[in-house]
């Protein structure tokens, strides 16, 4: 197994993870990785779900709601991942990303556009000069069922086309078979291929099923060099859920405590309403802490959510709902 | 640095509650003026604002209430078939649900508890108790107490201020289902939700005299439990008063159930699900500001993880939101009374004086009202008062242990025995520990969870008798589950 901590050059100048915390030892062998993961405290399902539901009952009103809506907009990874995607569709989405509400320049741009690798050049061109990043899924998204060289070629293609961020999928089959080292090595290899691009590691929690698995997979991703851990591809149900986000937010907080490196969290799939988005912001605030309340550390992968955020923003500011045709549909 | 995400105030509206300036006693289906009692005021403990004037029942009033209950038992409620009784009880349950918001707001106003608790715990559980026991009313022959178990007659019921409506439900629902009639005495500082319940009983057309609700202070309660016209006395409250009642009733032949204090151990093993254990510790001791008889007030944590658990607890306590009980985002409300606040302050001071280390998160207490910050004591040893006496406030004493046997020994080293908690991922250890803990309720990987179908009650100085479940029927019927 590759020990990333030993060779800073291979990580593109990024300081090795956990140099002074013993985390480098975790990745030293299959045995050390396995005993580390199985030694993590368990997650009690009932308790985790109760806590997430409790935080979901927070009541966010007035100025707090306005702040939350604008913050959520700035955290959206506006996504289209369909077989039917075309350059035209992507350009339309990029227009929306730069300026979500043409009638109101006060609306912040979204964080990123998320597309398949072959559409990265079109997104890049459409977003030139804007702060909006281009994220590309890769590694044989969404199933990840390909050999490593194919996955790495997929990553290299996206990065060469100008992707600022790469959303990879982990090998869930390897994870569920207990081959944690295989999962880690893939994350490490992809991180290397990313070069300067930031890496989001999709766990596909709907296929991992248990919260214990979510926690372990989060740690593998973080030790492997993830800049973000991400819940889902959006192609599997259930996608993001509040308790899954809770477990991942706890993991990134603990990882930051141990390693000094802050990893972000991205929830993707199933976040459709402003109410849902605000619930996630409350989770971020009270579980990971307010330092995670920025687009560098928290993202929401969605498509339909953005118009609901705009609609609620309009309502909060003007006291009446806008019509569904008042916002553009891409 | 200023916080980024400041939750704007989100208060539940008070408009839903229709407070009267003064309340009489609820006797024989009517609100009446006291004969030989007086008036007292009940206040909002979070602001010290007077909410209403309430009547205090004197000896003649107590007597009138017991007679009304006796008449109702003999003429109406006793002879009524169980299936008919159940209809009334179901109706009460449904009205509780329909008026749940009103009840929750009133409970938070009078008690000081956060609206999220009155809304999500107290009121729904109260309704659930009526639903549960309504279902038993026509099935008593199958309760394991013989083919035709008979009601005892008239029950005198004295309840505390920590869960005013819920305790009324715990007392009334099984008594009514089994064919008994009741005289209920709510606590002096929290009479209002019981008086609203009286209105709900009227709305449900419950026959006159079946439930009588008489308000007042300790002397009213003492007069009630000593009344010779009762067949049954149930009391939930302090161990000290419980002992007085037991002495008073000795030799009278009247049945007694006592649900008293506690000093529960919440035991966290090194293999526990730590994040959830931290939540459980917080819920165990800060739920209802720790004013819970089964609160997990002694944290027993295994030494290898003691430091990290305390650190995680401190981090978590920093996120607790203390303030206006009616704000939907409030986690910690007000202490119920100045008397209780004084008691908590005195015990916390003893903890410091006896050498334990005191810690509270940085939170500002409101200027008016009765408030105490969430408080942790570390470095606690078993010989300190804060490790032995019930504080009944948001104060957690942290102790450590090394082995399961030591945990059992320390957990049982108390005069109480109401509840306990075990946190471990090892199922066999849960069973091993539960069998050895002398506590009426043992929670595994959770704490302070209640259900009407689950019996609740204590060992030793925590009292005797069970409330809830099939066992809860036994307290109001002739015969016993053992025989």
C-alpha cells in the first residue's frame, strides 16, 4: 500500500494527512487500516436518527432564514447528470449558476456546476470569468464498476478539460467485501490524478446501508486525501438523509481534531426544498460547527432546489410568493 | 468572532391559551369556590409574571371532593361496563390531541420547560396514556388479575410539578379504566394544565364526580392522603414526603403506590457508541432541566474513555440553547421555582466545597426568572453529597469505573433505585448489567424514553408499585399479578 504521508511530492505539495497524528500509520497496511476502522466507536442507529430529527425541528425564521437561504444558494452544486445532457443544456445551467435570478443581482452565484466529463469544456467556456467552479463526476460514475486504469483515465480526461473539482465514486463492492485497502488505494490514486483539482469522494451511502459503514467509508476517504466526502450519486435511493449527513459531519469534525485538516461534506440527491436545505445547515452548524458553514466546506448537490430557494427568498423579502414562471427553468 | 448562523427568536404564540384571572376547585363536575380554603397565585418561572389566581382547597373542600368521588363511584362509574368507560377515556385522549398546542403552551408557561419538550413529549405522551388505558377498560378480565377484577373505589392522587399534565395522565388513565374515581391534587406551582384538563373532562362529558381536581399546597395534599374516605393513595414526588405518607397510612388498610426520587447511574462502557452516548447523557440529565426523578444524574464512565467523553460533553453543552421556554429552539428552560433553584444552588455549592471541579458552558442567564446553567462536575468521588443526593436540577456528577463489576457496585451504591442507563455495543453486556442493576427501569443505549405500555417505578427509596403497562392496572384493582 502506498503511504502518501512519506512523499509530499506525490500529493502535489499538499501536506500529508495526519503527519503528526499517527494517521499515516493507519494507511500503512491492510491490517492497520482494518483495525483502525473496526476500532472506531459504533453508531447507534436509533440514537443517530433521533438526534438528526431533533435538529430538524429547529425553527429558522426571519433574518436567520434569509441568511440561510443565501448561504444555501452559495453552496449549491447545480447538477445535471443525464444520458440526454447536451452542450445546450449545460450552457443553460451555467447561465443559471452565474446569476440564479436575473431580476435580482443580489442573489449570490452557486458554488459549482456538476456535469459528466465530456461536458466539462462547454461548462468551462460558459463559466469563464465567473467564480463558479466546474465539477465533473468521474471514475465510471455512478456504479464505479471499471478497472482502476479506466477510472484514472476518466479522471485525467475531466482534469485535462479543466475541471476544478472531481466527484469520484468509491468501489462499494470492495468496501462491502471488506477490502478496505482497495478502496483506500483507489482514493489515493484518484487524488494523485486530480493534481490541483479538488476531490470529492462519493460514498453512495444508500448502498453502504449502515451508519457504521458510512463512518468507516468517510474515514477511508479522508485518510485517502478527500477534500470533500459526499453522500450519494443521486442515482440510488435513499440518497442524502439527515442522519447520514450527521454521521459524516461528525466524522469530518473528528478528523479535523486529529489531523488538523478540515474536509468538507456534500449532500447530494433528494434535497429539493428550502426547508430541507435549512435543516442541513442547522446540522452543519450544530454538529461540525460554524466553521463548516461556507462553500469550501459544505455543498448541496441539486438541480430543482435552486428555484425553491429563489422562491422562498422572494417570499421572505417581499412578503408574497412569486409564480412558478417567475424563475427560469433549464 | 460573532456567530455566523444566529437563530432568530421563534416563539410559539401565547394567544392559543385562554387564561382566566382566577380558577375555582373542580369538584363534582363543576368549578366551585373553596369553602374553607383560600387563594394563591401561580407564576411563570421564566419571568416571575403572575399567570392566574388559583384556589386552595381546605379540609371541607377535600371532604367534599372525596364524597363526590365516592358517590360517582357507587352510582355511575363503578357499575358502568368497561366498554362504556373506554368511550369516555378515548374521548379525553382525542381532545388532548386536538388541544395539544394549547396544553403545550400552557405547560411551558406554568412550568418553565421548553416548548419543544411540552409539545413533543409531555402532551403526546399524556394522550398516549389515555389511549392505551382506554383500550384496557373492557379487557380487564385478561389482565392476569383473575376473571373479574374489581376496582378499589376512590383514589387520592398527588402529583409533582415536573411533568404536571403527564403525571395527571399517568394517575388518571389507569384509575379510570379500572373503574375507580379520583381526587387529583396537582402541585402548588403548576396547577394550570390540570385545570385545563378539568375543562377537557367537562368537554368529554365525563360524568360528574368521576374526576375531581383540587389545587393547593402541601397541606391540601396532606389532608387528601389522610382522608379516611379513600381506598387508594398514589403519590409521585419527593422521598421525604413519600415517607410521611407511608407513615400516615400505616395500619389503615388503604393501598399505596409511591414514585419517589432517584439518583440514576448512566453507565458508559469504552465500547459504547460514543456520539449517541453523549446525546443520551445530555438527554438524561438536561431533559426538563434535570427536574426528572429518573434523571441520569450520575455519569459512570469507564476510565479509558473518561477524558474524551467529558471533552465531547463539554463541546456538546456549548451548543445547548438556554432561554425563553416558548421559543421553539430553546433546549434548556427555567427552573420551576425559587425554592427549587435554592436547593440546586446549595447542592452545587457543596460539590465545589467538597472538592469536585465545576464547569458550565458560556451562556447568559436571563435577568428575571429562575435559571441555572447546565453544569458538569468532574473529579467527583462517591463520598460527596453531589454523588449521593438527588439534586433535581441540571447538574451532572461524573464518576469513573474500571470493570463491569465495579460499575454495578457503584451504580447500586445508592439509597434509590428508580432508573439506570447502559451504553455499550455489546448485547450480552447489556443483559448482564440489566440483571444486576437494582433499578426499576434500565435503558440500554438510550435514556429517558417512555411508553404507556412499559411499566415504570422504583426500588427502595425510589418507591414501590408500577405505573404504565399491564402492571399499572394492578395498582387500581383487587388482586395481584404475582398471585
